[in-house]
C-alpha cells in the first residue's frame, strides 16, 4: 500500500489562525466524465504525531469514507422481476 498523504497535502492557515492541511479527495468509475474531486481541509492538530500509515487510516475512516458515500456515489441493488 502506498501512502502519499504528506506529499500531496498543502499547508494553509485559515482565518482563525489554525494550520490546516488540504487534501484532494477524488472518485471515479473509470468512464469519461465520471471524475469527482473536492479539496477538504483537515486541522494539523488532528494529524499531529501520526505516522504516514496512521494518517492514511485516520483520513480514510474519518473523512474520505463519509465523503465518498454521502456525496459522490449513488449505489444500491434491487431484485429484477422475470
């Protein structure tokens, strides 16, 4: 597994003076025009002291999974009647 958290993040300070890391989340089905991208800011103090692997797991579980399922993927299943 490849962890690219620190190389893709951009440090920023918000209006309140809190340092934030910016991460670009993306999802795609692989079809032309299906790419969805959004930049989310995560306070530095949430990631402080974590290894790259821990950051990846934290961001995935705390932010990415919810972003993906609530904002960008419409999915489900149904039974087809004969």
